[in-house]
């Protein structure tokens, strides 16, 4: 229990509920992601999140269409 009390702010998580996720991507994909993020004046993680949500939405729609 003593160890748990020593947890730092970084270990408590983000206030927005996001959790870390590690993905290995080719350099060109990372570069292109960063370029888009800069052009849109957004964080790369937000561009990534939007892309993943869009992908998942398409998959869910396709799955519902097959039922």
C-alpha cells in the first residue's frame, strides 16, 4: 500500500480519460500524420483518434448491413 501512495501525477492518468496506446507505424505514415496535424493546427493524437473513430464507424456500419 505504501508504494501506491507514492504514485506521481503522471501515473494517475489524464483528466480527459485517455489512456496510452502504443502503435508501431512506418516513418512515412508518422511524417504524414505530423504534417496534417500541423496544417490543421491540431495535435497528432487528435488526428489519429478521428481517423480511428472514422474507420471503426465504417466497420460497424458494414457489420450492421450484413445482419
